[in-house]
C-alpha cells in the first residue's frame, strides 16, 4: 500500500512540474535561396516559437544595397505564439550577401533566449535570358498523335469519333522559362479542326505547333459550292444559329441532316465546312438540290443577305464590290462614288436596295432623294476643294508679283526725280527773291509729287487742279512780294 501511494506522489510531482514549467523560445534562421544571380532578390527569415515578445535586428552586408531592419514588439495578449520576421535584399553586385540576426526573444513566463545567427548567399553574374521555345511534349488527352512527337516537327494529327464535341490539348515546354498558350479543353466540330499551341521563350521568340483534330465522319456528304469543296456537317452542337433561324432537319442522301430555317427569309441553311476546317452556312434548295453560300452582313441593327443583281438601275452601272473579303454584285452611280447592293432584310424578309459605305462598312436604305443629297454633299465638297485651290493660286500670284516689283524700286525713285523736274519745268516763271523762298518752292513741289505717289488712283484732272492752285498761290505770293519791294523804294 505504501508503495502505491509513493508512486502516485512521484507521478503527481513529475506531471505537475511539466505543466507549470514554460519552455524558453526557440528559433531558426534561413534564406529563400543559397545562390542567386546579380539583379535578383533574396529573403532572410527568422522563425520564433513559444515567444511572447522579441527585440531583434536582421542585418545585411556584401553584394547588396542593404536591407537592415529592426523588430521590437510583443503579442497583444502576452501569450506565446509562433512569429516570422524577414527582410528582402536585392543583389547589386557579384560575390556574397551576408545576413546576421541578433537580439533576444522572451516567452510568456519571462524565459529569455539570446539570439545570434548568420547565413550567406552567393551572388553569381547575371544570367542570360533563355532563347529556348521548343516543346518537350504535346498531345490530346486519351488519343495518340501522329507522327510521334519530335520537338522539330511542328504539325500533328489525331482522329476522334463523331460523338466527340470537346477534346483537351496538352503540352509542356522544354525550358522552364518559356510560356505556353493554346492548351486546355477546346470544342471540335465534325470534320477538320485546326488548333495552334504557341511557345514563347524568355526572350520573346515564338514557335507555333499545330494539332489537327479530325472528327470522324463515316459517310461524308461532299458538295461543291462555287470553286470550293465543302462537307455538310451532321453534328452542329457547337454551331450557333443565325438570327431569326430555328433548328430543323432536312433529308439529304437519305440522311436526316441538322439544318436551320427562317420564316422571314424562307431560307433553309445547312452547316458546311471547307478543307481547312472553316465553318459557314449554305442555303439548301431542296427542289433543285443546290447549295449557295449564305452571307449575313450586319450594320446598325440591319441583318442583310446580299442578293445577285439581275437588272441595272437608271443612272448606275453594274460593278463588283468586296465586302468582308467576299465579292458581290453592286451598282455604282454614274456621277458619284455611291454603291448600291440589293439585299434581303433577314429580320423583315423584304428585298430592297441599300447604299453601301465602303469607309464605315455600313448600309442605309436607298431612295432617290438620298442619292441627290449624297451627290450634293460631294459637289459641295468639291467646290470647297476648288475654292481652297483657287485661293492658293491667287496667293502664289500675289507673292510672285511682289517679288517681281522689288527690283524696280530704284527705277521708281529715278522716275520720281524726273517727275519733279518736269513739274518744275511746266511751272510759270516766278521771281524768287531769296534762298529761303527757293527752298520753300522746291519743298512744295516735292510734296505734290509725294502726294501723287501715295494717291495712285487720283484722276489726272484732280492732279492738274492741284498744280494750278499751287501755281496761283505762288503767283499771288510773288505779286505781294513785288508790291512790298515797290513801297520800300518809294519810301526811300
């Protein structure tokens, strides 16, 4: 019995001691990488366990611009926790980056651990960017490609059953620095489906691999439309019906073929695919067993099917116009750059002429008034252009005339001097009794000449009148001077 009590007492003391003794904080110090390239970054981290407060500094030195940082804090409830403290440095040179961490960490019961640790990171010269843009593998999930993969072979083929409407493309790059686009789940239609997988190297160089997925058709229906060959599609799960068309079926070669019918246009469409895998629609005429490619041109809520033009319109000539890379019949106005197409409005079922604007790729319902307005606008535009051209020509002529007149300036000055002489010669003889009077007369005549040159538009009679008035004034002044002279003699 005593032994039993003794064992219980010892056990209580042991486990009680474990419960009430708090461990001191522990830590580990590490870097995100041990080797990096110049220009890259590296992070140094210290992990603290069983810590309630801490006072630490992480320093850096060596081939870096520096990222030293101090950390002094504590948990909000003073309980122990696990804490991560880190700094990130960029390598600015080649060599070594040295990290050190110093300080202390304390647990909730006051136990303190002194911390002193270091780590080194090697910095190598900058790495040249990778130019590798090859694939390491390529495939379609669940199927085998042909030929067998070779990174230098750019095109692969695979055939899947006609019940398949989706496949998954797979690929991986040879270089870990390259990027891939074009993989993942893709939709496929009956017949040929071409997909591209693009590999882009770290330097930006691209390489394209092609995967041709052929959805098998056991009994293909091949038809010729124009100069091209097409296959009628029997699986149209991924084909969207045009506006106003509803799904239906038609009988072709004793097979029920999915089709689309519109009460508005009274067209029955079947989906067709060309040899490169492009899907389009064809109008199927069951009575004649003929096919015509269906076009749908959309502009400002107009859904048009362009029809052939059988009759020409007065004032227009028949031409061909290219719309969305397709050639159609059109009419061009004889005296303006106006194009008309004849089309069915898919929403209303009405046939009409539409003005086609090649610049904006748009359509407007045609009427004769609209054409007149359009022609008037073009004529106004032409008049503006002609007016601007005329103004430019007049401006050039004015500049040329001014340039031609400049060399004659000296001649003009000589002519002015001659004119002065002629005027003086024509003046009646006047007795001049002093030098001052002579100068005054010369100035008067000079002023007359200057007035003449400034007033080129004056009539000759007005000039003569001015000269006569000046002569009369001069004569009166002379008489006055003569009388004054006579009086002086008498007085003497």
